[in-house]
C-alpha cells in the first residue's frame, strides 16, 4: 500500500490544501538568527504578499522554500511533502531580483533552455507570454529593456507549469508602466492556472492591489499572517485628544500596534477589545496603513488568522 502520510499532511480538516507549511522553522548564521520560530501556513491558490524591512528574513524564507538554504531547526513542507523531497522540485519556480538570464542568448535560446531543463515544459505557454509583449524571439537578452527581460523571466517561470511561484522582488528595477504591465501578467497567469504565488515586495500599494494573503516579518520573526481582509478588519485607526501630551489611558484596554502624537491629538492603530469611547474618531484603515503601522512597530503583538495558524504559540487569532 502506498504511503499517503505526506499527501494527507497537505490538507486541513476542512479540506484546505497547504501550499507551504512551516513549523518551528529557523535559520541561524554566524552573525545570528535570520529567521526563528517560523510556524505558518499558506493555503494553495492564494497570492501572498511577503512584507518586511531589509534584513527581516524574507529572502531567507524564500531561500529555505527553494532549497537554496538549509534550515537550522524546524521543518518546511510544500504541498504536504518535506521541502528536501526530490518530488518537490518540479512543483515550484523561483524568480529573484537579479533574474539570472544569459545575456548572449537569444530569447528563443532561453526558451529552448527552459524546455531542456524542465520535463513538463509548456512551450506554447512560454512563447505566448513572450509574444504578447512583442518581444522578438531572435533578440539577444542583453539588448532587451528591463520590462522585456522580466517578461522573458516570467515566461521561463510559467513555462515550467509550477504549482507554486516564489518571487523575490522581481519587479524591483522596473519603471511604473512596466511594473503595472508585469503585475497584470502575473495576476492573469496565476488566476488562469490556479498557481499559488508568494511575492516579496516593498511596494505596499502594489500588494494591496494584488495580494489576498499576507505574511509580515520583522527581525526574523512572523508579526502578522493570514487572509488580508481579515487582518485589516481586525484593526481600527482611532484619533482623539491627547490630554497632557500623553495617550489616553483608555487605550490600555485594547491591543495597541502604534500610537503617534501630534500637538494635542493622538492617532493609534489598535485591535479593539471592546467598545470605543464616543469622542474618538474611528475609521477602518487601508491595508497599506495597517502594514506601515506594523513595520514601524516590530514589537507589536503578533496576529494570525485561523488559516495561517500552524502551532504558532503566543499568536492571537484575528
């Protein structure tokens, strides 16, 4: 009888398939921990924004998921299988900031290389992505614009027909027009194929438009994870009078992410734990406002939605 333990591990009690599942995952270098106590789940079919300041552990997490980095502790599973299982390799594609393409190759040479390296290569799909951007197949990679090179890199990634696409700021060097074009391409291709996408980005407005799931890191630890709408709905942005130049004591009854004082006013990003004073102005924040507050306050209590929880001790459900 076949061993189904790994396949069963990819599914939750409600039938949810986990594209990525980390339990106690950590990586330590000589200088210290780059990632520690990472326990989180990312459901299949979602577009997940990976957010955090430089040095937060984003690239380390992507390196662990792509087997470029070996964990110091814990485990990471991809669709239920240990990440080190050889069967995992065909299921994911990775695209980093540097997009390592051979500059002397033509576009056709590059796609042919993709076919040689990937047994399940979809030549028609890869060529369609290139042609839809009017990129000449006989052009050398070194002569292409940044947007054209990124399109070729995406063609290589989607030509592999991955179930999971891991992106480490691949659009970081693009101008706004090319960035918008590549974002549209990514969303269209992911939706058509049901591809799970985990994308690191510093452009918060871009994440708000593209991502329905979030993973926020700071100082090597997870600060927030889960469904984007649930995470935003758990927060309120409150404004009121700061008497004596101090935040009001009533804030102590709620989970405070960040408080900012300006003159006689305070403004706080909070997770309410009950009714709020009638003299406070209360608005629902945007995703960008929530992310900025957490990035400015890395010591704020962590927050997980139920879908993201994977034995995450000390976390609070949204």
